[in-house]
């Protein structure tokens, strides 16, 4: 009997980071991520992105505390976020439950369109502005082509969401100390464990590190979490796509034959605990 409890490479641990609003501090944060081999997803409001001096509007908004903060230039976004994921956060950051359905459709689709023009890719992810959503908002997001969306409700744990449209993170970076300790204890075998997938998901806003004068917090977190061969470092969309591939796996009635209909390799674990790769389109005897 096989278990579908492995991330790529047969790993059982994964880490993803998620940061909202696309403020200029993202550039410093990306450099920290890159230094430690960590991947992040950056949820951007394209109408607020700084347009530079080539005849386009410079957008500057006031954050909590009254400090004016600029946003990443649209022309530089592909360079700044290279190797990471750019994702939606609506066009102008309204409260999703407090605007009309038509307006929310526009806010989402126009943000997707702008970000896709900036990246040259296909944008499919989201985080809810202010963490606000309900079933109607989720239905609209799905209609707009969004396949996952992050909330701001922490779990304190390391589970994979059943519904990616209500993706709850482990914690905000300000509350990461205890979850990181627990996660690393599991990774390093310092606590009882069984073979199951565990995902540490940390979120926040990069401008908070300036506001709180604590860049050392994220530097230390990344130094501790990065560079570990037991951890899969992934963006939000990479985790979503992999889990959809896992959920699409097919097996024979006796469970001895597996078929992978997806375009991604899927890793499974046999009864002896060994990780096995099932390649795209492959049917394999186990």
C-alpha cells in the first residue's frame, strides 16, 4: 500500500512565505529570501504600483503610522520578483465584502490582467485584502480564474488546506517564533514524528519591518529555515499545483498500480517508507 504523503523529491516538509501590497521594502525582503534559498509569493495591487518617471503616475500611499511608502515600479517588478510568484491582491485594495459584485469582479480581473502584462505569465493566485471574504467572494474569485486565496486567520499548525480558496497560514511573521521552533524540531527529528506532509506558511507585509525596526527578525527566521535539504521551498502556486497533481492520481482497485495523469511528477511513499517518483503520464506497478 502506498501513501500520498510526500512533497517533490520525497520530502515531507515544505516552507512558503507570502507578503502583501508590493511596497518598496519587498526588494530588500526578496534579497533575504534569495540569500537563503527561500521562495515567496507576493500579492500585489497593480493600481498602486509605482510607475516611475517615464510619464506615468507615481503612486504613494500612507501606511499605518502615517509614514509614506512607495510601491515597486511596474517596470521593475519582473526583475525584483524573479524566481518568486506574483499574485493578485485586487486592483486598489478595497474590502471585498463591502463593494458590489461587479466592482469586485473588475478589481480582480483588472489586477490579474495588469499583473499578467507585467510578468508575461498567467496569474492564478490571490490573498484577500484585509483578510475579508465570504462564500460570495470565493465564488467571484473562482469565476475570475483564481485557484487559491490566502486568508489572515492563523492555524498555528502545518496542514495542507482542504479548500485552497480558504488557505489559512501558519502564522504572521510577528508570531512565528513558536511555530518555527516546532517545525524545525520535527525537521531535525527532535520530537516524535510520523511520515506526513507538513507545511510552514508565514505571511506579512514587508513595510512592517521598517515600521517595527526589526529586519533582524526576518533575517534570523530565514537563516534558521533556509538551506535545509529536508525542506521543499516553494511558492503558493507551486504548492497548489503539486497538491492538485497528487489529488488527481489514479490507482487500480488493489492499489498496486498507479497512474499520474498530470504534467508534474508526484512522489508517493511505499509500505517500507521509501519515496517513489511517478512521472507525468506514467503508469507504475508498486
